[in-house]
C-alpha cells in the first residue's frame, strides 16, 4: 500500500501547483517539471496502494519513504515562496509575477537550487519504483478525489448497546444487587476484544443498577498508571473539581475518596493488567469505606489478577453465531435499520462474520468498515477473501488483529494520516475531537472543498472513524448529536502506533523517555517532564509539536529554544496546566520567539502562567486557528492579531481575566468562529464591529454591563446571515438587569434564518426575549437555556400564527422559577425529539420527576412512541398488543385486546417499562 501521508500531501501539492504554478514565471520550467513528475508519482501511488503492507519489502519501503520526504520538501519550498511574496508585497494581490525584479535574484537562486534538487530526487524515486509497480502514465482530468466518505454523520451507538451480552449482564446484576456484605469484588475475565468493558458499561447503564447505588465510579486503569493519578480520576468522577484535589499525596487522596464515598457505591476498575503483588490494590482498598451493599467490578485479561484481588469471577465467552450476525447487522446495515435487505449479501456477510471468531471488537470493526461499502457482491467477496488472507498470517488474537489490519488497509487515502495522528497520545488519553480536527487542518490533511469548510470536512472524517469503531466516543455534546471527546481501544492503539512508527510519522516522549530520533520524524509528542536533552535532539523539520501536562521550567526553556529552529512548524499545541510560577522570566516570555514560526497554521495554548501573548504573533501570516484554553491569568490579546488575514477561528475557553477583544476585530473578514467576545465602549471591539464578519458561523458573546450595548446595536446579528451557533452569557451582570433586557429585547429584523443552535446562560429577565421566537429564529433546531431568573417564556415564544418552532432538542437547567407546562411546550414544538432537564422544580406535568434536583432527566420521543405504540398481532384469530420491556434484554410481553362495544382497552408504558396505565379510546 502507498504511504499514508505522501498520498494526501502530494494531492494537496499538485492542487497548489496546478492553480498557482502557472503564475510562477521565473521558475516556470522547474515548477512545471515538478508538477509533471509528481503527477506520474500520483499514478504510481494509486497502484502501490493495492500492495498490502505485509508484501512491502525493505527496498519498496525505502522508496516510499524517500518520496514522502521529497513531497514534504517540495511543499516547504512552495510555502517559503508564497511567504516571501507576502512579505515583499503586503497588501498586493497575489499574482507572483513581481518576483522577476532584480532585487530578488538571491532568493530566486536559492529557490531554483532547492527545486532542482527536489526534481532530481523525484526522478530517481520514479525510476526505482518502476521496478516494483507497473502503471499507465498519469491521465490529466482523471477523478482523484480518493475514496468514499461513507456516512457523514456518526452512528451514536453506545458501547453498552452491543447485542449478545444479556445473559452475562443479568447474571452479574444479580450478583451485584444481591450483595449483603461490604465492598464485594466481582471480576470479569476474558481475552482482548471480547467485550469486557462493554459488559461493564452495560451493567452500569442498567436502570436497576443506577437506582441501587448512591455513587457510581467507572475508571480505566490501563498498563502504565500511577495510583495518585488513578485516585484523581476517581475523585473527578465524584464531581470534585480539579482545583479542589490538592497535590499528589496518595494518603490525602485516599482520605478524600473515603469521605466522598459516604453511601452505597459501585466502583468499576476497567482494564487492570497487574496488581504489583497487590501493592496498589491494598492501598486503594484502604480508601474504600466498608459500606453495606457496595461493590467493586474489575475487568482484566488475566485470571490471576482477578484472583489476587479476591474477586468472584465471571468468565466472558465469545458471541454465538446468531448474536455475532445480529451485532454485525446492527452496524453494517445501519442505513436500513440493522436489516440486510439484499439476500445475495447475507451469505457473504455471514462468511465474514464467521472469520471474526465471535469476538465483538473484530465484528464491530469489520462491520463499521462494511457500512461504507456498496452492495456490490464483488466488493463483499473481496473483503471476505482479504480477511481470510490476513487470518493465515496473524499470530495471537488472530481475528482481532486481522480485522484491525484489514480495516486500516481499507481506509480511504485521506483518512489514513488523520487516523495515524491518534498514535501521538498516551494510553487511555481522552482526546478532544475539536483539537484533533484543528490539527488535521493545520497539517493540510483536511481542506475545505465542494462548498464545505475545512472544519466540516474534518467532522466528516471523524464520523467515518467513529463509524468504523477505530475510535470510541466518550462524551456527547449537549444536544447528543456527536461526541466531544474520544479514545482508542488498546489493541487499536497498538496497531496505529506500530504503523505510525513504520512510516516515521511521529516520535512521542513519555515521562523520562529519550528515544532515538530520526531526521525524518516530522511530529513530536511530549507527555509530562521528559528528558530535556531529547527536545534538542529532535528534528528541525518538525511540522507538529504537541506537549501535554508539561510542568518543568527546564522543559519549557528547552521548548523555547526549539521554537526558534523549527521554522516549518504548522501545528503547535502545548498544555501547561498546573504552573504556579508567577514572575518567573523563563515562563513569562516563553512565547517571545513565536514570530519566527511563519508557517504556523494552528496554535493551541493551555497555561495558567500565560498573562499575555507577544505582539510578534502578528507575524504569523498563515495562522488560521488560535485556541486559548484555561488561561485564567490571560488579561489581553495583542492588537496585532487583527492583522492576521487568514485567521478563521479564535477559540477561547476558561480565560476569565480576559477583558475584551482588541479594537479592529472587524478586519478579520475570514473569521468563521469567534469563541469569546466581550463588547466594550472603548479600547476594544463593540457589537457593531461584528457586522463585517460576514462569514461568521459560531459566536460566543459575554455581556457584562449595559454600557457595552448601544441602542439598536443588537440587531447587528441579523446581518450575520451565515451564523449557525450563537452562545450568549449574561452571568456577570449584577446590576441594571432591566436596562440590559430593554436593549436586547426587540425582534431581529430581518430574521436570523441561518441560526441552528442557541445557548442562553443567565438571561437577566423574567421572560425570555422577544427575539426568542419562531419568527426571528425560523430554523432553530437546538435550544439550551441555563440558570437565570426566567419565570416563563415570553409571548412571542408561543406565537404560532407567525411560525412554528422547528426545535428538535431542548435543554433546561437550573431555572428554578420557571413554571411552564409540558403539554403547552410540546404543542409549540411539534418537532421535539429530545428533552433534557436538570433542577427546574416548578415545571408542570413534565414526563419525569422535576423536583429531584440531582441527575439530569431525559425524555425521548422515540422511546415514548415505542412504549405507547402497541403492535397488533394476529394469532389464531385473536388480536394481541405486544410491548417491549427495556430492562431485561429483548423479552416481549403480550396482552389480549378486549372490546366492549366501541371502547378498546389498551396499555401504554409511561416513563418506565413497568409503569402501566390503563386507557380507553
């Protein structure tokens, strides 16, 4: 198969050369030669992609590696060329023709020399590749889009929804609920990929279990862990804030855990590999109070681990043939409700499933891969034979390894480098999906096309990886449409790390690690306080530098020195969360050299020590995404950021000391995402400055004072006709609340037709504003209202004459005075499919107990429809209604239909599968 990165970058490079290369007059011949040679190489790569990884010999691997480096170098040359033009001709249209001036002879000579070297290298690679790959010459105009995106939205299937574990789940639930002593330990033992984690999740999501325990803690232990970090994860699951955890002292953390688990609890320790002869387990046990009926579940591949923890063991077996096919169908035929509608495919599908050996991980990965395939018999037969070939050479855990290898080989070319990025993160690390998409954009792995932004294309790539089960979703967004964080199964992670290393994709430094560096390593990942000298030894050709949890002054000093040398860096993402180094010179100016990173596209900083960004950030002419997270001491942004014409996103979160956006924000005409905006009357930007941001798609605005809003200024939002997401925060308004309401009360004219999502935090009025209406927001689909003194929805909210709400998801939280009625809400929102409520005790007749201010309550339309919609069956002349009971697997109950004159008695379930109400119609 072809090199993952080379294929994508070569396509990008050819696009640039074709669109702009014709204008590079002084290097016309050399750029034209580069383009032609790379077009030939593109054809070879298409054929080479059919060569399976295991069939690539060392010589072919070397040829592919050399090609990858040449593509990197060619892209760097072109990027330098464009940057030089920008410097020499600020404000001029980019036609590149002015490079013919004599003053640029030196630069022209350097570029010419670099181009000649690249062209010579490409010719040599082409000659070497001819010995291994035979292909026809490149045909201009041939479709080179590279693969099928498959489904462009994620199947939000929770791990606990896997079929075939009902009996196992029922058995362990019985053990758990029957516990009559303190802190019983139950072990789930089985081989990798058999579904131990899924079974534990299924048990925890059971209503009977959730209702039986006061505290439920689910944490992953993993192979390499520290007890203090494990305890912190457990305490966070118990809603203890990070800043309240204190230090790393194990004794103090154990005491905190003991105090917090003050009632009946269930603790799940997932993926335990060893106990160090019981040392860490004995310590952890000392922090678990002896509470009657409490329980600990441990999942492990090693039976001896479970025994050493004193566990009552349940051995998990592979799925039956019937359950395997059912699970496969649920994923592979998701488009048709989990049913195979093509009988010709069923035989091949069952043949594929049989090769998975009843292992759920193998089944779902292969099924996710088939979801994106066509119904071609030839294609399904090819996959079946390919999987058969993989099984012949696999060793231990054959079906899982074979399915993973096959799934990677079948990834479209554009997804492979995206997938390899996940190798950079530590085991069980929870990855922010937004950060990952930004990384892909920074490296050029995803680009905007066909009317879609780069972010939208990146989200489609994420959905594809979710649907293939190569990454696992952790938390859904507020409206439960997509995941906000993800992680990898350890077996998937092992595979992606191996492939990434084979392709010199990255180097990762864990705490204390000092691996040998290759000049070909273009990506460096740092975790913790690794050896300082390792940073200095890394390649100067780095494209991506990712650092997590860096807390050492020596480390950041080394990084500061490194930033001056990595001039082709595209992505810089650094997390320095726990610093308390106020006034330290090393920390206060550690970003002072950032102006040298003039190819930088994505800058992401998380640092408690950061107080300001240097003015030199204005030199980053190619910066597209600026992301600042949890920088509580950051007070200002330099005015120079308003000169960054390519900036498309400013993402800000957890920067409470930030005063305002600098004056001139309206000059950023390409801005699509403004993650925080606080309007001011002077020395900063106002609401009226937003009118020039006509490409804006997402806006988060914080209103702190009535003086920040001029009369009529609010209607500026109507001019943002591409705005899809609006977040408004009034949390800091303490006085003049009525004045704020008056200034922001009026209807939006014209209506904001593009808006799909609205978040409203702490609205200061007792009624919702007049613009919160189906007239002003005719296409709103997702509405989130939290806190504040709202007592009722305003009159315009209910105005059905001027329009009908299209809201599908409604979230209400901590609005303690709101006393609206459920049936009125449903009538006003006929498209509503999901309702989420927390701590709104005065709501009336809602389909759950709103007086319980603890857990979030949910209503789903499909569940209500399923519960109340009786299915009429004909059986021996009698008619029956059938009802599915949710709790106990797939069991069904039938009730006879009785007729008394014109009245028909039926039974419907409301809110709970066992809550039956007799009704007549």
